[in-house]
């Protein structure tokens, strides 16, 4: 990932990087007698030669004027109290662009938002309220003029994240800004200016006021970086990690054994960097060994070494708590917990095809396997000894591919019969034992996929039900209708 630009683009070169629909929006504002400057991350990314994720426009036009100019069909009052109108451009699909009136801000009383907003006439005043110098650059695409009152371009060349003005004041205004600093340091592979970095531990009380959802979103963006460990290490050093996921700090200095070069925390950071996947998979990697410090026991036969018996189950419980605290969606939480719970698998050559199918079913099918294999590859590389992950999972991958070609049932819903068939064959009413019988039928099919035919499974139902009844007693007969 590139950080700073090798050759800083000229204003004219910058103009050529602006999509025609965004330029047309700015031209329309100018034609109506208003100013229009691109600001924020879009300008920063263009200066870095990166494709902007979005575009924001700062203008002296008040929201009512913007609504009148673009019409209520294409101008949406998404943030009137902050002076923001979202304008849909004339591109297909229509691009949303936030158009915000030049503004100043009152005191931040809750560490999240200003107590008041007032409109100002100067772009410089507007830029002075922004978080970092690299995000406080304006560009007028019509006149081709760059406005950079805080030397943000210089900091881009220096690959430096520096707060606008007093960093303590900036961070006390919005407790998310310290997290944004370390996240952008990871994404851009920049350093944080020393005074800005020193301000982070001084403002942790404000960070604690930030909603779990905003913290989660920043964490996910960080986990999408090429090397998330850059941001995670900064979080640990500045105290942010103790606010967000304090359980990970237990791994610092937690020695392992001869198979690992690093302590638990160092190993964890290495595994996150080496795990390929989306931010949810990377979160699974971040938490995969979170249970180790609490499960660690000294080995009697190996002084100085430790075992971590069932740490994956301790870790799964902790991961569930952490994911709930961060307000993850249920599907994402379940995915992370499954990665932590199932990551300690060990393939043996004597596994039968049925064992392979049960393993695939237990870990959640193909999606769960993709996460687990990505984690195991990262885990092996993260040990620090240059091992090849294929040595541990290559043969298992090949076996799974062979077994999958047989198109076997892996779930109850894949069976050729269902609960209604079981009730009809046995003449019983609905109840939990129907599910148990279906699970046992699936167990038979996992060993012999050829059994998954309607007639063959129907013939097995009385036998399976009889085995069930031997342990639990006979099911009650169906009441006469």
C-alpha cells in the first residue's frame, strides 16, 4: 500500500481526478453565485493518488439555498442542524455528495458533538475545526485552487498524522478522533506526530463516551488495513486497547512454548496481519487466542513451558462477550465465535470420509471452512518460524474436496425426508424427539451418502426411533382425531 505521493500532483492534475458529476455539482453552485470547495478525505486521497471513497463539498450557501438549487428530489436534508444537505449527482447510479455550509462549532460538552453550530464566511475558519491537517485541505475544482492553511500537504509528504491546532483540544471535542488517528496510521502506513500521539492517553476519558457502534466501525476499518498491527500496537501503547478490548492486554508477557516465537499478544498481532479475509475474519484472528492467558498452566515435564488446555472454549465465551459489547450483528458475532471455538482442529490421516463430513458440518460448512483455513494459515505464519501452512492443512483441504464431490448431505434440511415424513411413518405428534431422529438419520448419511434416498431413509426411521426409545421410553401414541 502506498503512503505518500512520489510526485505531488498539480492543481490541474488534481482536477482531472474529479468525476464529471462531482465537478458539475460544484460548477452549478458556482454558477448560482456560491463558493464550492472539495474538502476532507476525498482531497487527501486524490493527493495521495488513491481513489476517493466519497466526496464532500464545503460552501458558503446555506442549506435552504442548496435545497432550492438542487430541488427536494435530488437534495436531501440529512443533517440540517449541522448545515449538511446530501445532493444526488446526475450520474448513474446517482452519487451522494454531502454539501455542508462553512461552519464554526460551539463547545463540545459530551465528547461527541458540538453544543451549537454557526455559519462562517471563510473556508479557512471551516477547515480549522477539522481533525487532522491532511483532512483540512480544500480544493476549488472550478478555479483549480488548493487551500491548505495547516500544511496538510507537507504532512502527507512526511507521512505524518498531525492534529489541527491543539491535539488535546481536538481529541476532547470528539472521543472518536484518537481512534481515527491510529486507524488512519494503519490504513495509510503513516506515523503519528509526537504531540498528537501524546494527547491520546490524556483524553481516554472522552473515548469512553463514544458509542460502541462508532468504535466498532473504526476497528473494522483498521482491520481492513494491510497491516492492522500498526494500529493495534498504537492502541496498546496509547491506552486505547484498554478501553476497547482490555482482554487482549492479558496476552502481553504471556509466554507460550517452543512452538511460538512471541508471547500471546505478539503472536496475536502477527496472526492478524497474516490472516487473509474481510474485517470480520480478521476480528476472529484478533480474538482467536484471547482465552490463552486464563487457561495457561505450567507443564510439569517441561519447565518454562505452558499448556493452554481448552483455551478455545474460554476464548469463545470471551469473544462472544466482546462482540456483544461492540454491538456486532448476530451473524458476524456467531462467525467470530465459531472461528475462536473451532480453531484448534488437528487432522489425522486415519479420518474416515464420515469424519471429514462431520468436521465440515461442525465448523459451519464451506463458509466456516474458509474462515478457519484463513485463520490456520495466519496462525502458522504467526508463530514466527517461517513454517508452511500447507503442511498442516494441505491434506485436509484435498480430502474435503474429494468428499465434497460426492455431494453428501451436511444438514438435516439436506435429507431426502423431513419431520412430517417421520411423524407420518411413526404415527406420532410433533415433539423434540422428531429432531433427534432426523439428526441420527443425518449421522447415518454422513457415513454413507448413498442412504440419502427417500425410500431408504423411510425404512430406517423405525429402527432409529426404536434406538431412541430404548434410552428414553416409547413416544406417546398420537391422539385420535
